[in-house]
C-alpha cells in the first residue's frame, strides 16, 4: 500500500543527493541470519527472506512472527558485517501514526479529551477558519485522516526545497528542528478546509502533527515523554521513541535509498511533516503482541472503527482495518520514510497471529507486502507451527 504526499515526497526523494556511493554490491548468496532452521516456520521464513534479499538494494531484514501465542524473531543480513539483533534500531515511517492514535485513545480514557471534541478547544487563540459550513474539525478526524486539513503545514516552492536538500546533515537537522509546535499553531491560522470534516478520507501526516501538538498541550509535557513513558510502563517497550538519543543513533542500521545508496541519518525532530518513530525488532514484537492481547484499554479503543472508506477499508485511530482476499480480517499499518527504511505491521486478531517486517531499503511498500503475503500464505496453507 502506498500513500503519496506530493510536497513531502519531493523533499525526501532528493535527500539521496547527500548519500554515499556503494563501491560494490555483495552477492545475494552472502546471507547470514540467526534463523535456527529447526521448524517448518523457520524454513518458510528462510525461503521468503532469501527471496526478498535477492534485491541489490536490501541489506538488513527483520521478520517478527506471532502465532499460537509464540513470538519468533528472525534477522538477516546480506554481505559483510554483523546480523542485526533484537536491539538494533530501524525507522518505522508511518507506523508512527498508530502510536499517536493510541495516545489519543489514552487521553480519552484519562478523561482529558473526547473524540468528538472540536480541536479549537485545545488550540491557543481563535481559529474561525478551522470549520467548513459550520462543521468543525474534531479530534477523531485528525486520527482517521478525514480532517480536511491541508497535507502540509506550509507551502514550499521548488527553489527553496532545492536549497534545503543541498544542506549538510547538521543544518538539515536544524531545518526540521526549528519548526516547533508554536510554528505549526501560527501556520494553522492560514489553513483552508475544502470539505466537511469527517466525511472524506485523505491520508494526512500534517493532521497527525496537529494531534501531537494538542496532546502536548493537554498533558503539559512533550510527546516524546508522553509516548515513551506509556510504552515503557504499560507495554514494556523501552527501546521505542520518536527521537533517538545520540548513543542510540549508533545502534540504528544504515538506511538505503531505492538505488542501494546509504542515506545520511537526518531525523525529522519538528512539526513540519509527519510523526517519526524508531524501534527495535524486539520492541516491535512486544507492540504486536500487546495489540493482539486486548488487555490494554487505549489500544483496544484505537482499534474501534471510526470511519469506513467507499472501498471497504475502515479506520480506527491511526490503524487501518480490512480483510485479505481469503477473508482473513486484519488491523495494520505500513511505513516508508525519507531516510531509507520500510516497515510493516499486520495483526490478525481472529487468528491471534501477527507479522512485523523491518528493512533498511526504500524500494517500496509493495515489495514488503509481497513478502508478508508469502509468509501468510505459507503459514495458512501448511498450518506451519
């Protein structure tokens, strides 16, 4: 599944101008892993991973599987160097939006907000523009991509973007960092809605940033502190956060663009575009397990359907819900960012099954989806234990 943000895509697609050329691409046969190769599932994952790693642009692949209550983690590396492990960081891309949805759900449980609240209740100042024909933007609209807000907080002309992508990594980081929540609130006075909020799906990272800014005001703390505290205390996830600490940046596998070139690590630390999140294979298996368990009230609320598209796909709070062609119901999100990572998290609650895939390439979400389909087909057709 692909979601396109024209302005954001333009910005990120040119980051590769900063990348370093790879002198040589290792043979696809040079694949190492932690796979014990003892079970039918191990063999299925090995075949599927080797197939995926035939691409010359992929170097690290992590596959997490939950089936029959058992969590299994497989890590693969092609070429020289070490295999990634449960503590190696990957970028999650748009899967970050599911964490925002859960934090909104927690705010509802904490009686800080209500899903149908007008967002202007939580904004500084007056925003008469944030309504359409008398219909205000609600918190739930931000979380299910029906807000009718513009996809970017500010218009950027091509000449300006061209000057930004030519910056060195340090100044490039500052470009993101200096655009704060207050910057976003100022620009929101100029937003123009083009339809009734809550009536039309339009994938929108900017709306998620508005939601994060509101959550910060509601809780009087940074979103980073809010979400990392929730994840650590309630889900036991100590290695997942919107922004990595300097020591943690050394533990992230290098991202690659769609030509296999190493990408400089330039995190989006501000409010310009869309949420960020970084995690480890071990933590993401915990995340999938927590979403399957139905034990956490905020997670359960984030799975509740809030909008259904004409094509049949439904939205929770951040999460997307639908069914496979074979009728298997799922809750999912995928991700692809501008610094060389692609990710996928599919939950199958009726079957208590989940698949998490993390890779350090930008070759497309379709390839990762094909890998997921190959795994699911094998597990179902052969009842792999």
